[in-house]
C-alpha cells in the first residue's frame, strides 16, 4: 500500500490517560487513592478530590512523576485500535509530546507496552514561545499531513499546510474554547473519531 504521509499525535489526553495516572501518583506520594470528583474535568487537579499543594507536599508529589510513572500511563480507551486503523489505511504515526527529554525513552516504552504502532517519540518543551506552540518547530521539520492534540494552545503557530485536529475531551474547565478555536481545522471527540474520519477519505 502506498504511504499517505505522517500523522503526528500528542500523547497525554490523546493516546494516554494522564489524568488517570495522576491519581496513581497521588496515591504513591500520600498513601491514599483520591476519589474522583468530576470525570469530565479537563485538568487532573479538578478531576480528583485533592488539595492544591505547596512547598514540601508539592515536592513530594512531583518526585512521583519519575521514570516509573512515565512508563506506566494507561491508554485512552480505543486509542490503540485507532492507531492501528490509521496504519492499516497507509499512514505513518509519530508521537510529538511536550515532555522533558529525560523521559522520552520511558514514553516510548510505555507506548510499545500497550501495543501502539508508534516507533518514534519527539519530546518538546511545554512552554509556548511568543504564544506559539512549542511543538511547531518539530512539526515543521516532520511535515506531517495532520497533527492531533487535545490542548488548543499547542495548535497555534502550526503551519496551515498541516491539518490541525483538536480532541475535545473533558469539557469542565477545558482550555479548548473561544476565538482560538479558529486554529483547529477539525474537532473530534477522541482519537477514534479522528481515525474514522481520516480513513473514510
């Protein structure tokens, strides 16, 4: 089958359920699995019934976002199957994730362990320079036909020749609202919905 080009995929919120893994990090830090307060909350701090931390307790939690954490994040339901659907349709998949470089190999192992057909992970900064996506430089170098992310600010500054697809998950407190939605060429409930729309083309 002729290859149709590269599709670049974000990880957290698109491929992997970072919000669910956050509860595990909290349990590791403080010995108690938090109660889910709002399953439709975009940010983990709002999804789980947890306190806002500072000082030593915040440091305790941050230390739990280690190699083991980044290797063990569960997949978003349907995401593995969606990736295989895109591969079967002739696309090549890469992951472009805002993650410290030191954890890039952990992310690769995490994806492989779940059966994602993704061999290459590109790690970028998570701060948007000048209001533009920190993923823009990597995407411009890769020249994918499409880029899929669940965080609207990361679509800003991406070349318009790249189809910018926004995953509209978890509406409570979502940043995916307002005038900046013009930077999204399409909106989808999840990666499965994106894959189905792109494999029908």
